């Protein structure tokens, strides 16, 4: 097996693991509880990690890259077409005029 990704927390890493499994890639989470050892072991080693079979690494990396890019796109600010207010990407509705963004 080969390490694919080091996550920030258990929620993120389990989400990505489930995403890979939906794509037919066997994935495994390691270090899920190692954060409690932070200070005793190096910081990087205390974070949760996502591992895949060597043969699936390239495909899994592509899937992860697309998922991360999609997340970034969803978080970009947008301009309300009705009132031109700038809205944070996490919101789908304009706080100023109530316009609801499509998609």
C-alpha cells in the first residue's frame, strides 16, 4: 500500500475514503486516533492518512485532485446577478436581496 493523502481531521479523511470506495478503489484510513499522541510523535505522523493499493495510486490521486478542485470552486465568492453584492462561496443565497444561486 502507498500513502495517498494526509488529512486535517477524521471527518475529511473518512469522506475521501468513502469517495474512493464508491469509485471501486480499496482505501484504508490510518492514524485516525494518533492525534492524541501529538507531542510524543512528529506532527505529520499524528494526522490521519489515506492509503491505497500501489496499482490504484495514480487513479486515486486523480479522483482526489478533482474532488479538491471542485471544493475550491464551490468556495469562490460570487456576485449576485440581481444586486451585484459579493457573496462568500459557501452561501447559495444572497444575504442582501434573497436571490438564490442555481447549482
